[in-house]
C-alpha cells in the first residue's frame, strides 16, 4: 500500500474471544443432567417423525436444547463473568451505559445429535444486545460457528475474492474453529449459524443472550 494511502477500519463488527479452561469440567457435569433431560423429552419427537417417515432416524439432524438455566445457582459464577464482560464489551464499542442495567435474558445448553446432522441455520436473537457461546465439547471434527456480514448493502457491489476460504474484509462470512473452554461474545445483530455436524465427536456448548435495560429514572 502506498505510503500516502492510510487505512482506517471503521464500522467494524467485533467478536471477542477468551479461554476459560477451568469451567469445562464443572459446567459439563452440571449440563449432563440438562442434556439427559432434554434427550428424554425429545424421544417423543423422534418417535413421531420415524412414524411419519417410516424410517429409523434416531436423533439425526437434531439439537438437544435444554430449558432455561438463568435460575440455576450452578451458573451464578458464569453469569457474573458474562455480565462483567458484557459491560466491558459494550463500553469498548462506545456505548454509554450510565442509564442502563446489563443482564442476561437467555441462557441454555445444547448438544448436537449423536447420529450426526445437527446444525443451525443463520439467525439472530431478537430483543438482545449481545450474544455468545461457551464451548464445552468440540474438536476439529465437530461443527463450528459461521458469522455473516451485517453490511446489507455490500452485496450490491461485491467483487470476486482472491481466497474464499480466508477470513478477509471482503468475505460475506467468516468462521471460527472452537476449542473446549472458548468463550465468545459478539453483537446480537450479527447473524450466526452452525455448520452440519457429522456426529464423529460430541458437540456441546452454552449459548447466552444479554440485554441492556433502561434504568427507572425519576
């Protein structure tokens, strides 16, 4: 790049990542019960679709999604960490939080199908300001998240990419290959999805959403 041509990256979409290995074992232990409960509830769903399609499918293509975990005291430390990091992230993004309280509004754990095919289509979580994941079980053989470009007008003037597999500014999506203990937090407007999992290794993660609520002002 020529010396008189300087670059400034504005309108960035940040994704914050950290590693917290000490939570993997205790949170997996707590989540085991929730995943077991969810799999029991999903047995009826499996039976119905096998009856409809007249084929033994097992849990193929499913995501075993737990009930809400906000009121389980086993997640108090985790929620405290998420809240503290959320305040830091929103502050780093330039937001004035003096008249807002930051709190989790959703928290759950999910595990993709043992028989493979588990995935999530691209989506965002409404009524939230931040979203995030904490990965409990994953490997280089499991699913991983993809984040989609939020610049809606960019597609009107796109050009061919030099490398479609590289995470570059020109890409319409980027991917991240997680490891157990990875904590990721990002703006909730960022569309994300999980690619199809082949059921080779277990894939489990905690998902959460955060909302900044206006304080009551007299």
